[in-house]
C-alpha cells in the first residue's frame, strides 16, 4: 500500500509541475504576441522580428531589448544582483 500512495503523490506532483511549465509558456507566448502587435510586425516569425529590429533606430531598439531582458531574465540571482541578463 505504501508504494501505491508514493506513486500517487509523485504523479500529482508531476501534474502540478507540467501545469506550471504550461502556464509559464503561455505567459511568454502572450508576451511575444504583444511585442508583435505593439511594433506592427505582420510576419509572426523570428525573421519578421529581425527585419523590424533592422529598421529600428537605437532608442527603439534599446527599449525593445529592455523589455526582452525584463521578461526573460533569470530570477535565480535577484538577491545579490550578480547575474547579467
């Protein structure tokens, strides 16, 4: 009986883990879709984003770069600020 209870607990933990990963992926997908909409990028691919970046001036590029750094930076080193994003 102990073994089946352990398997059930591990199964529940796995389901929670998959749900958290799916939630994070959905958040990032919404972020990228928002970037495409905000900058008027019609081609929804990395190539469309690259073309738009080539057309940007330095100020707009730095703003976009900051948004990506903020969204995709690692949160493991926030305490002592030793990581570079």
